[in-house]
C-alpha cells in the first residue's frame, strides 16, 4: 500500500530497529492507494485492519486488528473520488513511481484543475505528487515542480504534506 508515515520512513531510513521487549512503534498512516485493489476502501463501512511486519530473518509479527470507519466523501469530494477511481492506474503510477510514471496530458490537466480550482482534500496530495513527478519524472520541469509544491504547502491540512512540500521547495531530497 502507498501510505504516508514519517514513523515508518524513519525505521526504513535508519535500517532495522530493535525494540526492547514489550515496547511498540506507533505511527499515523494515511492509506491512499493499493496497487492490486485500487483505493483502500471505495465503499463506506466498517473495516478491520492490522499491520504485519516480516523481518529480514522471515519472522512475522502481526498487530491486533483495529476497527476503522470509512464514511462516504462529502458531496464536493465525491466527484473527485470517483474520477480518481476511474483513473486509478495513472494515479497509482503517480503516487508509487513518480520518477518513471508516464501520464496522459488529460490526466495531468485534470489533476491541475483539482489542485487549483477546487477545495478538495485530494488537491494537497495531488499537488505534492505532481511536484515530485515534475521534479523526478520523465517530463522534468523545475518551475512546475515548485508551483505544485507551493500549492501543496498552501493547501496542506496535513503536517506531513507541508513538510514534504517544504523539502521540495528547499531543494532537499523528499522522503522516498
């Protein structure tokens, strides 16, 4: 799954992390897209999720399941949600492999419109992903990368989006 988690990224960046017995790692995670399934929960309802960790020695640890509730997006978000679901292949490539994603002009233009002409919550994420795509992808364009990073930063309701946008604007390498 593609997610946003500073805690998870810190563990990956620093390599394996040994925890004293009985301690745990807790992190916030926004799940946006799953390569096989499309969006995490395309329908509203209650879901049970749990995390699973496989170590380098093939030991498996699974967290106890927790219940989450997915509510239908508000009306203003519904159209964006449905459009993204209809274009989940391109959206998935944009999110997961921006450095090699080949995106249609129509897809990029609609993402731009969502970022700049709507108040959709998805706009901040799309802007951040487009900034990375313009910075690292096949159509490199530093000005467009900076433009979308500014949009992501301005629209950010998430501290993680704000931090990543600031990294892009400062020229620092964003978190993979």
